[in-house]
């Protein structure tokens, strides 16, 4: 494995090959054995082996931590909702030094358990996990992370001057120096973060105003929707508006020719927004340690981000009010996620995003999210040094609000393979007010590229349907696909979108490859809407790669989505009774598929 990682890391900055920069040999991997569920069980058996820690407790109160009083505050609890909640009182003791000291002492002693007792605790800085340390939140332990960005730019390993002391992070699939995540680890082994039950809460306070400021973490998204109440923001202080601190590429990447720099930047001044600029730095192959963000920039930190760790347990707690993604293990191996409640409704509040990880089990968890409940990733653009995300099992989970219940991509330039999902309930309990947009979702495009292969799903119940109003694809000029006709953004139970937000990327040179997908046993219920009793807008949407969007050299082979079977499913009563929308698809097989009471057995291509 060490040799494999060293080899994969040499790919960063190398020449782009097939499917998002991966060498052709990785694309030739064979499919799993005839019974894929035997391989799924092997993953379960491997990952669910208990981690072992020394039998010694390090109570944070022994290191100076003191529980705090809380006071009421009216704050944002989602992108468009406020509520009366609590925040630490002004005289609260900062427990960051005590938690840090307890973890260090535990690690130095050879390991053990760091205990956060019942009570309310203010932590004005990141909880940084170290090898052989198990951090455990007792029943009723509520950790309030400081709502001050500067507290996550004080303790990192990289002193970046006015930008702060930053940490090596990955933001939407690209490496950079940025604010630390609220819980962070890098290069550690045998680590655990657990709670006794869902009253053990990690609270990012992302909707609470910054000190002396009307903005909060969620303001940095800059979300604005006509006719909708939303978190306010300050113009010039958001991730998706131009930031004049971001230098032109010819200054930070002098190795580029003027033509190369112009192609990466494009003609849109939004190139200088932090979210687009980081993407451009990756395309320009600027080293990660020169991609400096932090103070003066607006890339929100994750709640939990673990990078290059081995033997990880995350279990039994609740996350809420998180600035950005709730969980993002990157390049981790043997990750067991058990019984967590990812419950945060802000913008981009994905529940769990394993990225370029190997051997992952997500079991018995619940999701209520402001974005995808689970999204499986593997890097974006040229940042594919950690290889594919592979050998994952998702089982016994329950999903409520979110963009996609089970999503693959769109950050998948390194590829995704060998994913097994079973015994899931997409309950969609909030269907009247905030419905689940899509059940099973793939997102990629000519910039993200990558591959998806060997994806198996069985036994999924969707009792309250999926959103029954569509969100349509915006087609690119010359594609031949009329606007407002393909419901890839919302409304389908199964959606494969191989042209996801294609207009956002200037470099579109990585045709994706999608093959060997087998889905069975989905049952979708109807709910009564103002328009009638429906289960979804449309059962299946498969938008394969759109060749006209490729803008690289030559004319590469652009493969259709292929070898997909959907069997033994009942999709209830959709608004659109047509079984599927298909574009650039070969051999989609429907076997014993019921739609509005009619059984379909057919092979489809387009």
C-alpha cells in the first residue's frame, strides 16, 4: 500500500491521461466476482473490526476545561430559516487549550480515551485528533465551536502571514492552505470520535453572527434566490464573487503560456472568486502550499475533515449548524461510520463525503442535510494523487431532506469503483416543505471526468416519494438538447448527469466513463400534492456525456453510459409516465419495473 500511495502521488502534476488524469491501467480493472454482495460482505467484515485503545481516560476537566452557561439567541438554522437557539454566554471558558492538552497527553501516554463530559463546552479552535486517541462525548455533551473564523487560522502548521496559521486541507476536491476544519486530523492512525447518543452534539454555530459582524459562516456562500428569505451576506465577502486578493495566473503560475493562462481563467471575471480561483490553481498545477486562502478569503471550513488517516471510527454523535460539509475523510483507509446523525441545513452541508478513500462502511446513520446526504468523491481536476474512491458499503441508513440521498460525484476526477448500497430508507419526512430532490444520483462532466464502475444497489424504500417538480438542465450551445427538457437537477428517483454544471468549467478535457451499474428493489410511494398524487417527476434520467462540450485537443472517444440494469422496482405514479429520459446511453435494461401500474421489460439505448 505504501508503494501504491507513493506511485499515485507522483501523478499529481503529471500529464493528463484518460478519465480525469488517471493512467489507462487503472481503467482496465476487472469487475467484482459474480456475486458482488460477497465482496460487500468482505468490506463489512474488514472495516467493522473494533479498534483497540488503552484503558485510560483523560477527562478534559482535569486539564482546565469548564462547562459554560448558555444564553438564548435568534439565529439562522438553515439557508432560509431562523429559530431561537442557544449559544455560550459571554463569560464562557474557552476549552480549546484543555481539549488540546488532553489529546496530547493521551497520545504521549500511548493512547486512551479523551472524555468530554455532559455539559455545554465552548471550543474556540479545532479539535485535532492524534494517533491512538479516542475522543468521546458523553450523553448530553454539547460542544459549541466558536463562531469566529480567526480561531481556525491561529493554530495551523503553515504560517501564512496575514492569512493566518493555516492547515493543509482539501476544499471541494482541490488541495489548499485554509482555515482548519473544526475537527481535523492529518496522517494519523487508530483514531475515533464517538458520542454516547445523539444528545452528544458537535455544533458549528454556522448561523450565529461573527463577533461584531452581521455575517455568519453561511453568509460566505452568498446564496440569493428570488422571492425567498435567505441568510444575508456582504458583497465582496462571499466565495462566489470576485476577490481582488486573488492574483492573475500569469503572476502565480509563470510556467504557463499566455494562451494556457487565458484558457484556464476564461473570459468571466468570476474567475477571481475564491471557489473558482482554487479550481484554476489546480488546473494550472500550482503546488498546494502556494494555494493560500484563510483570512481575507471565504472558503468555509468543514466540520470534520480527516486526511490520510488509517483505521478510523466515527460513531454515535450528532453534527449540526456546520459551516460547510459535515464529514470529509480524504485518502483514508478502513473508515467505519456508525450511527451518526448528520443534521445541518445550511448551504453545502453535505452529510458525509468520503473522498479517495479505501474500505469504508457507513452503517445505521441518519441524514437531514442542506445538500447531498452522502456524496462519494475522488478529487477534482488535476488533484487525483490519492486515486479512486473504492470499496464502500452504505447500509441501514435513513435520509430526509437533501439534494441527493446517495450521490456519486461530482468531485470524481480520480474515479469511483466498487460501491455497494443496501437496506436504505429515503424517508423524505419533510416532503411537504423541503423534499428530497433525487434518490440515487451521479454527477460528473467533461471537466470532472473520472469513472464510475461496479455500483450495486438493492432494497431501497422511498415511502414519501421524491420531489415532484423538476429542476432542468441548462444545455450548452450546439448540444442539440433543448433547454428546460431534462430534469437532472431534481425530480427523478435515479439520475445520472454526465454534464453537470458544465458551464462552470473552462477546461473540459476529461470525458467520463460510466459502466456496470445494477440497481434493484426500489419501492417508491405516492404522496398527495396540490397537483395530484405522485411519487416523483420522472423515474429515471440518464444524461450521458455530451461530446460537444469537450474543448481539448483532437476528438477522443466519448463512451456512452453502458451496462446499466434496473430490476424489480416499483416507481409509483410519476408526473411523467415515460420510463426514462436517455441521452448517449447504451443498453439500459429494465426488468420487471413497474411505473404507474404498468410493468416494463425492455432494453433501451439512445
